[in-house]
């Protein structure tokens, strides 16, 4: 029995091979446009605090000794253990490492650390701002190696909350092949508990006006990082933008940067993240 044709013309007859190719091309274009069209993101991925997180394959990331990282996350647990939000490093060694974490011991503060290309710890510290349960937090970090890594600035809710550094050295970072883990550490432990919304990376150090604009009065789901708006001028420097939960599986961790140096999507790791883990809970107007 002959197979039915994949494409038919308006009269129901099999389309010509040429028309079929045109239709396939149009479908591919629509998918591409749908991926990059920015519509308010009304869902996030709810992590279980045990085995669920997102991770990329290893790849060069498009930034080396100058960068900014931003994440939107919400904490829902009340324990005192360390929890990782973002971990970037080489797969087999802690080189060119960027680490965002919730400090352990009940301090309820954010901690950060950075290692250079040799794996030497050059920046480490915590901030005094308290992590509030069930409140969306915008986290930002900037580093400029051309200035010796200074100023090493951290932002929360669009405001400078520069960490108190226990380690403050100079060093050089390179664009080695690294992987990105969102919601856990590189080993898949210290898993975040609560919803994660988005993660963005730039190849320059954003300035205070840009961080204030990106906070957008708490409406992180509405801001298009691919377009300059208000005080934000670094859309050409956006190298990756992961909007966790904007699309359903298997595309939960797509990269929405319009011109990434390499296409890197975040994949579900460990216990599968599926559509039941998508929640209608996003950064809203404060």
C-alpha cells in the first residue's frame, strides 16, 4: 500500500517535490521565528531540590576575561544547606569557573567565587542581603579581567550589593570548553529547590544603569535581552539566554540569544524534567 504524501496542495492532491521543499522551508522558518520571538514568559521550571537541574554540553561560551551573568530564581526551601544556582566550569577541572550559590550554615546570603584558567581561586565572598523564601531574586555578577577583575560587582534586584571578599586576587580567564549547570553544581549535587526562570550571559561587564533596567521593576519575564531598551545597551554582547520553561519538553532549555557564538541548549539531567515541572510562577511587577 503506497504511503500518503506528506504534503498536499489546496485541492488535496499530492504537492510537487518543489512545492514540498518550499513548504518544508517555510515550516523551518516558522519554527526558527517562533524560537526567537520574544513573548512574555509565563512559566518557570520547578526544581525538586534533589535530582533535577539543567545542564549544557561542553563548549566554548563566547566570553573569556570580561563577562556578566544574570539569573532569575526563587527559593522555596527553608533548610540551611548550600544550594547552587549557577555553575560554569570545565567538565573535568575547576578552571575558568563561575559559581553562584546560597551559602550554608543558615547565613541565608548569596556567595560567589571565580577561578582563573589555571584553576586558582581569585575571587570569593558573600553578600549581606538576605535570601527571602518565596520571593523572586534577580542575581547579577560582573568581571573585567583587563582591570584585574575589579570592580568585581554583584547585583540583586537591580542594585549593587558588592560582595565582601575573603579572596581577592588577580588572574586571567580564557574561553575554554566549559559547561553550564543551572540549578546544581557541576557534580549534580547541592540542587536548587524552587523555580528557575532564566539565565543570561554577556561578553562584557554591564554597568549599573543596565542592571537597573534589566530588573524592570521585577518583571523579568517581559524584558527582551536581544533589544536595547531604557539604560540597557548590551544586546550585541548577549552570548546566551536560556529561558527555562518558556517551551515544553524537549525544548525546555533553548538558547534564545539571537546571535550566539555557538548554539548551546540546556538539557534535562538526572531525574527527568517534564512538562509537569512547568509552573505558572514568574518574576512579576513589584
